[in-house]
C-alpha cells in the first residue's frame, strides 16, 4: 500500500491512492508502483525535456513509412502528400500538448485521467485498448523496422536482430520513468544529426513530378494515416509529465510536447514521401528499410540504418512503458511492488513473438496505422467533452471504484461502431460509404469523433449530469 508519512501525503486529498516506495531522480533504480498518484516530494524534471522525449521516438522508419505509403500506396504526388502529413501531424501535436497539461496537476498517467470521462470500470475500455496497442501493437511494429535496419547493416539473421532490439527496449522500460527520459535525451542528438543529413540528401533526389496513379480518397487516407501516427502518442501524454512539480510552466509543457511531436513526424513523413518518388515499388515491398537507405551513399546509409535501429528502441521504450502503465490503470490489483516493471516484461515477450510473425508481411503497417485512429478519436472526444463539462475535478474521483460514468464507454462504442461500419477504408473491410463513393477516402476518425461527442454531451444534457467535481455531488 501507499506510504503514509507526512512528506508523502502533503497536499493529497483523502481517497487518492499514492505510489509506494522511494524513487526520486535515481536512474538505475527500478521505478516502484504502477498507475498511482506521484507524491509531491518525488516531483522533478523540466518541460524542455519533453522536446527530446517526443522527438527521439519518431526518428525511426515507421514514421518514414507513413510518407512512403502516401506516395507508393495511395498514389499521391509529393506536394499533396506533404500537405496531408503536415495537417495530420499538426492536429495530433496540438492534442498532445493539451493532454500533457494535466500530468503535473493530477500526478497520474493519462489512462488514469481518462477515468473522469469513463468512470472507474468503464475506463477498462480505453485503458485496455491502449495497453494492447501500445505495449504489444506499436511495440511489434517498431521492433520490425528496427530489426530490418540492424539486419541490413550487420547481415545478422533477422530473428536475432529482432531479439537484440527487443532486449534493449525491455531493459530500459523495465527500469522506468527516469531511465526512459535519460535514454531519449542522449538518443536525441545522434538521431537528429543523422536524420537531418539523410533528409537533405533524400529531398535533393525527389522527383515531385513523377507520374502516379492516385486511388480514390487518397488525400484523406494519407491524412488519416498521418493523424493516426501522431495521435497514437496521445494516450501516453501525461505519463511523461506526471512527475513534474505543480508549478511547472503550463505553456512550456504544451509547447515542447507538441513541437517535438510535430517536427519529428512531419519531417520524416515528408522525407518518406520523397523516397517514395524515387525508390522502386519492388524494392519497397521486399525490404522497405533497405530501399530507403539504398538511396544514400554507403557511409551515410550505414549511419542511417544505425539511427533507424536506435529510433525503434526510442519509440518502443515509450510504447512498452506506457502500455504497462495502461494495464495497471485498468484497475486490476496486482500485489507486487514492481507491478509496472513486471507487466513491461510480459508485454515485451508477447510483442517479440508478434513482431516475429510480421517480419515477412510489411503490409501490416498500413492497416495498423489507420486502425489506431479508429479508437483514439472517439476516446479523445469523450476526454475533451468531459474537460468542457467538468472544470477542475478533484483527484479523488479518479480512485473511486464505485463511481460510474457510463456515458463515456457507451458514446465511444457507438462512435466507433457507426464510424467503422460506414466509413472504414481498410484492406480487409471497406465501409458502406467508401464502397459506393470511393472518393471520400477514410473519414472514420472524423466521424467517430463527432458521433461520440454528440452522444456523450447529449447523454449528460438529458440526464443533467457530467459536471460533478467531487464525490459528494
């Protein structure tokens, strides 16, 4: 249970579950606890560290592949693809900045904050989805790209490369918050320098006027993939600000979070689009990582492969760390002082086998990137609508197991169900609208957001609820 000395409990409301143990600024000490409130005497860090925390994990091939898809998969021209990705990344970055703000104030992970809009047990829906997509799904996607890069660079068998990548990722995530931030900080200059040089070279070879066959709705498909990739980090936002002090600069938190995410995503996605105008479809299909680095001179290509592998690790230490936090936020009581760390090990093992199965099927990227937006957009709608209705709610609401807000999960399920049924545009399922009107592309996340918002706000308007800020109301 939580420690109850005066320093730890200073300023904490009754009913709030406080993280046990002592952690502070130690780097090589395993972070204790799970998804509990971070004691005020444990708070540390500066907003500027969010810049490299959100830049480093996007300096990897999965980001580049979004741009490759826009040109090679959807058939967009370079400039149109660039516009779609700037817009998609920009919106995802704005929401990232907003979501990061509540971390210092409430001292809990993003998926615990989600309980405001979903209630304690209703929050199992988004927290469960995030634990799967983050700790296993994104983990597998990025591990594959890192393994490809290491394989091309070293010629070590792909499975062994995958094992090396996964092992490093799991070790960093196992130790926790402080080592994660430190790893991203030291990865940042290496990744930035190498990718900036590679980007200049690739962009100089771009053929903007290359003939292409644009599929119906290509712009919205590319926009959706770009937004889905950036917004894929949204459910993690407060995970990396919850250790900040209460008086941390709010504007700086939003700015550095959003800027790091936007610049890294937009730049590398545009570079991917540029590569898509030059590299052959056969090369991309056989080994997309090799096709990209094949456009560079050998010394720079080798450095870029190393950066891609390092970028995959940077992304996945966040994925597995936040995925483990989301799992502990579901509400299952694990009587282990290192419960988050143990869950991270479990997710790493599952993610390894899933990534192994995807080594020879690169097309899984496209479907996964788009599916991400399908649940995140309705979740964002509930979260932001609740922020609109419920001004400065008390922390105790987050830990009240009997508190329900079924408007959240119901609205999210309705939004997901209707939007996917009508507007999904996937390889294995095409919704009713794009089947008959292909030019609409994929509007699932936009429609899902709107429908969910209408249902959630309508529910509380009719029931005259949703504005409670304390358990007594």
